[in-house]
């Protein structure tokens, strides 16, 4: 069972969301990362509070900028606790901590399954928390050409168009629900979870100016794809006994590919 009932219930979370609402409004849907600080990308947490707390302990605010790639909620034993410790860090150090929207934070747009966290809540609390998470950013951009998202890339003419993506739109669905497949013949645009192939990756990345994509979301995905232009990481124990990783980019890297990121086990 989830520990949401025993972790001061949801009132603390609602207060955190209220505090952070103007911060997210200022940042908008596209986070712009500094080029002179390390950036640490964190994959799905999925209720693994131990992972969340370990990441926060390993990387204090002065060590760099943390980018959580979404899916903090559901599957694991302590979704509420995981989300709260991340949002507390965000409230205390807003420029050093970012949480992107994953599909499991998007209850306001799509009521999906599995959704253990959401279904454990009273309906009124679920509504208020979903609305509080509605303004989460979709992507984090580093000027070296590195983009962090939860799922896949949207089909947009340029990067700044991400700021205008509507919740629930096709572009939003690509970024929060989208998968990558290794063969164009296996692309699928129907259903809640679209899948895009190598040609779509190349075209969309080039339109957006993305040299390297860092994402999470898709447990079946290989670590590296598309000529080392796409890295998929996971930081949760929710998918089994495999290693939990984060990926760190350090200023001074000679290029931008998977090889330029340091994969760190947590």
C-alpha cells in the first residue's frame, strides 16, 4: 500500500504546490539551463522515496542543477513522500531543482492506469493536486544542444514553440507519453501512447536544434539509441532489480552525445 495516509496526508503537498505556482508560471513550459553549472538528469522515481532522497543527498544545490524527468508518482510504495521531498528542494532552491511533467503527473489531462497514488486519494484531494501539477514544465534545454524531456520529441517548427504547447494536445502527448522504436515500420500514432521511429527522431531533433535527448518513461528502451543522440535512464527500483542511474553533464565537455554524459549509479 502507499504511505500517503501516514506522511502528513496531502495538506503539506497542497501548500507546496501553492507556493510553487508562481515559480512555475515564471519559468514557463521550457526550462533554460545555465551553461556554466553541471546538470544532473534524474529518471523515473515512481514512488521510490529512497531514490529521491539519495539523489538529493548526493547532489546538494551547490553541486549543480537537478532535472527530474517526470513520473515521480505511482507504482512504488511512497509517491507522496517522493514528490514532497523533491518539491521542498524546489521551493528552497528553485533555480537548482526542476521537475518536468511525466504522464503520471498529468492526471488533470488523462486519467490513466495504473494510478495507485491518484486512486488512493480522496477525489477532492486528487483534483486539487492534479491542478497544482498542471503548470509543470515539459522540457529543460541546455544551450549545448541537450534537451531533457519525459518521453519523446514533439513535431514542432522550433524549440521555443514548446512554451505554447497545450496540455492534452498531440505535441504534449508526444512529450509525456511518447515512445521510441528502432524501426519506422513500427511507428504508431493511435492510442494513448504514440511510438516514433528513427526518421521521426532525426527530423524532429533537427527542427528543434536538439543534438542530444535525455529522457526516461520507457522501460523497454535501450540505454542508447539513434547514433548516441538519445539516452534513456531510470532512477527507480519500481521496474525491478536493475541499477538506478542518473546522468551528469559537466561544463567543458567537448561535444554533445551520450558519451559526454557521466552515468552514475545511485
